[in-house]
């Protein structure tokens, strides 16, 4: 009798969970409707394209609905109700995805199935415009074993490409376009290939826009972090630069490698269709532009520089360097020669040498012996930068590059000579033998060497800036103030020493990797990488340039991003602090803010009081699931607003100015939202015996708790620990111990909050809650936090200070 009651209760409960409600995009006042023709099966996940969608049910079955032109049967092209994908029956799918006109699914065994439009190879089938039924995709890693299939965890689909995340946390791509992240011009790519640029990194999630891609990547552990190089490994430009302004100096580390920028479509069409030769060919075309402009304009500039160094190194050093580059037929993105057009460089260097000989014969000077300066004058252009020179040395050299090639001569008359600065910073720790090698160079040799290095860096920067008018840059450089002593007079040696000093914190407020917790809970130490087309700023790098390979969005470092969503031409990033960063196209207000520029991530202004815990990005709109006071999620819409009948809206209306709250409180507890082009849907759970409400209350409380702890850490702990005089040694030690425990607990709460958000998207079985399955993990952290009475009193003081700061904020 009890078993019958239990089975009837479960059957009744299944009818009240995973309910599908559909809205029409562009209207905030329309009441949602139930999906036409859909039965009572529980839906765990849904995905929408431009005119179609797919549903994943609790039993692992996959259904398609909407406009399906790739189907063979005429009755199935526009079905009145969702139809079952028979090819997946018995496979038990665990996740689904939808691109603009194609669909995909991943089974329990990690096999990918694709179907739909295949004009760009997005279904991984060659020479076939449509794939009518789900077709398995063969993914194998030739580096490991060609016979061993790669198991897939997650799938993401764009308009002409597909990304798959493997169980080893690597990205595989196929389809067409630079959004694949592959070094090739042979399209379509119908055999899945690994995105090598992120190989070796732990990728947590992938997302696809129409023509761009995003990846959520776990930060490297502290022990795996390598010293930051002084130069970019791809273009050899300085990573830290100093820019001279009329009244101030700007020190910047926002280096953006231009070699990650793709060619224009016209140039790309002229490239040979061989994948392995593309980087060299691309750089050759850029090198020709550089060489032509430089030969016309650089000779007068070169006369201002001592060119003996060029002469001394032309015979052996340059020829050997060109031999190396000549034998290197193919160069990877991380080992690109700085002078790709060897013939052009050789001719240019010959011209400089001939011009130098003419000057030497007139002045009666003899060439400087070449042996002592070969290594200094011509650095190895293939190898990564060494650490023999300090970071501040690079700053001075970069500054010298900016103000012209006559810097060395001006330095001799200045109050602060370059030699003194170099000698001062050469005392910093460096590689063994560095000081001995530099000590053998005399003052004149040091000056000549520095002049040559300045000239090389200036030429290098112009060569790599493939999208900058070099002539305009030269004219601007001529009008700049060329007095380096005046520039350095604004930057005191104390400031330079402070900038050179590695900043270390006595207490790491972001705990190190704890092993068990990071294996069981989502990581908050994440980075966002983007690539593909960026004409609307959807890549988030502060420009509208496309990227051939993944590039990290630096301004999102440390923001603790836990989920990514991509619309057609905009992107969203959800953080553990229940905040949303958005960037890209904002034509209809789909970013949730009106801040400019929109080419960099900005905070979406959804709701000032409550946080966001789930997002979705459509064609030209965005959806935000927000916590409310009664713990029932509220749904906000931001983006395109279509005029209703009788509305007198202008033809060029721009949509919503701020996110609008939709009226959906009577539907139930929304657990997931999905967006397409003309429609969006929500998966809703009814509150069965208070269980669903309890889960949402637990998740909301945990997220709010973490937000409060984060405010305390950033507004109290960080400023407090940054003070120089904190009292006696015992007081400082006690404070550091309390801060360390507090930070560890704070991080664990943030991980658990993110875990609960993911839990609400799934089956929602109580026995799968991490806090129940691994209770000892949480109990140990709480016990450690409250083990000392001082910790309790100090923590209570933190909370009081936090409340005062929040109240002060409200008053302000």
C-alpha cells in the first residue's frame, strides 16, 4: 500500500516539474504559453535556434520542434508538436545544444550526435548540405591514440560552427570561420580538431555566439605560474610600456598582441588553402607592408642613429639569423619569427650598411669591432625573452622607443643618465652570469648597444602593428617631446623602485587550491577567453578586431566568473557574487546597461537589491533570473521590443532602456531559461510539499551570504592588511591567522553557492546535494573558523563594520 502511494506521489510530482512555458521575444507584456502539443514529461534542458528548438527529458530522450527543413518527411518539416529523435532512442542523452539552424546532443557514453543544416560543416559531415537524422561524430586524439575516442561533456553551437568540451577539459571544434580557434584557412572543417591554444588548460565551459566563441578556463595553480616575461612570446613587443605625455607618464601592461588579429576577408581568400602554412604566409604579407613603408621613411631616421652596430653584425650574426629563419618553414603561433620576410630584411640591412659605410668614409671613422656586441645588438629573435634585464629596464627602453631614436645622445646631457639607471637596476636578482657579462661592456659600447636595441624595438613595434598607419605614427613621433631627462624627472627613482618591486601580500585572501573542495565544487578562480569575429565588440578586448585564437579578457580576471552565455553579437558573464558583466552589441539594450564603450565588460544594471543567479542570451535580447525576497525567482527581460498592435512606436526604436520584470510569479519556481531568436522559454517547477521552495531558499541564502562575506573581505580585510603599521608582531600574526581562516570559509561558501545554482538546473535530487554527500568538508571549515574565541569576536567585528559600510553606502 505504501509503495503504491509513493509511486502515485512520484507520478504526480513528475507532472509538476520541468514544465515548459514559451514567450515571444520582443514583448514584455504577453503572458507565456505552454509549448503546443507537449505532454507531461519532465524536461531537464532545452535549447533554441533561430526557428527551432530541442528538448531533453528526464529519461534521456531528445525531441525537436519548430521549423525543421532538414527532415525527410514533409509532415515533419513543420510539426504541430515536438517529435522524438528516433536515432537517439536507447542512447540516453545527457545534454543538448542548438545553433542557428542545427542541433546536437551528447550521450551518457560521451558520444556527440549532430543534425540539421550542414552548409558550413557544422554537423561534421563532408559534402552534405543537410543531415536529417542525428549522426554520430567521430572525435579522436591522434596524439594519444587514434583508436581511442574522445569523450565529450558539453556541446555549444553557433551559426556555422560547433564546439565540444571533452572529459579531459580540452576544446574540439569543427565548422567554418575564425571562431573555431584553429590555425587553418581550409574550410569547412568537417573532422573535429583540437583548439591547441588552450591545450593543457582546464576548460570549464564553452559557449557560442553567431560568429564568436567563449571559454571559461580555470586559472593556473600558483605553483604552475611562471615568471611574467618582459616581452610577448608572439610579437616580441614589451608587455609593460611607459608612455610620455606632456604632463604625466602612463605605465601600462595592457598589451594586445596584433598577431592574434585575423586577416581581412580579401586577404584571407588569396591565401593558399594549406592549413600548416597559414601563419607564415600571413606574416609575410604583413612584413611586406612594413618593409615597404619602412624603406621609404626609415632611412632619414636611421641617419640619426649610430649604425656601426648594424654593420658589425651584418656579416655573421645577421646571416646566421636569416639561415635559421630560412630553414624554419612553419612557425607556430607561440614561436613566430620577428622578421618573416627574410629577403626584404636582408636588402634593408644591406641599404643601412651601405649608408653607414658612406658616413664612415666621410668622417674617417673605423667600424667598431663586432665581437663584443653581437649578442647585445642582435638578440635571438626566435627565443623567448630572458630575465637578465629587469622589468624596469624594459620600461626605460620602451619609454626610449616612444620618444625617438636620439634618446641615448640626449641622455648624456641629462641629469639622469641611462648608464646610471641601467647600473642601478642591474643590481636586482637575475640569472647567473648576467652581471659578469654586462660588466665587460664599456660606456661607449653600452650606449651603442642601447641605441641599437631601441631601434630594433621601434622597428619591431611597427612591424607587429599590422593595422596602424606607420607613416602617421612616424609623423606623430616627430612632433613629440624628445627630452627623456624631462620625462624621467616626473618619475622619481623611488617610484621606479616601487614599480619594480614585486608586490607580495602576507596573507593570500584567495585561498590556494584545496584539492578536495575544488574537485567537488565549482572553481571560482577562472578566466574568460574569447575568439572569433568582433565587429560588435562581443569579444570584450576593447576593440572591434577579430581574433584567430583564444585571447584572455583581462578585465574579468579576479571577477570569479562561473557561467558564460553568448547571444548572436553580445556576451554575458555571471559571477559568484550574483553579478552579470555584459559586452558587445547594445543596439536594443540587450546588455542591461547604457554604459560606453560596450567593447569591454560592464556590469549589467538589473536589480540593485537582489542578485542574478542565471542568465540567457538571445539574438538581440537577454534574460536574467533574479533572487527575490520570497525566494521565488523573478525573470527580467532586456533587449528588442516589438511594437504591439495600436502602439505608435518609431521604426528605429531601440528596445528596452533598462531590464523589465516579467509577470510570471503565478507560473511557479523558474529553474532555467533559454533564449533563441523570436522566442524564449522557461522551465518551471511547482512547489511540491515545500521541497522546491526550500531548495531555492537555501541557494538564495547561500549566495547572499557569500556576497556579504565578499564585501567584508574587499572593504575591510584588504585595506586593513595593506596598512604598514598594524601593531606588534603577535597582533599582526593573529590578524593574519583570522584573515586566512575567514578567506578560506568565504571561498567555500562561494563555491557552494555556485554549486546550488547548478543543482537547481538539474534533476534536483536531495541526495545529490554536495553539502549532504560531503558534510565533513563543510564541518571542518566551520570548525576551523570558530575554533578560536578571538576568531569569533573578530568575525563579529567584521560583520558590524560591514553593516556600517552598507548603511553608509545607502545614505550616500
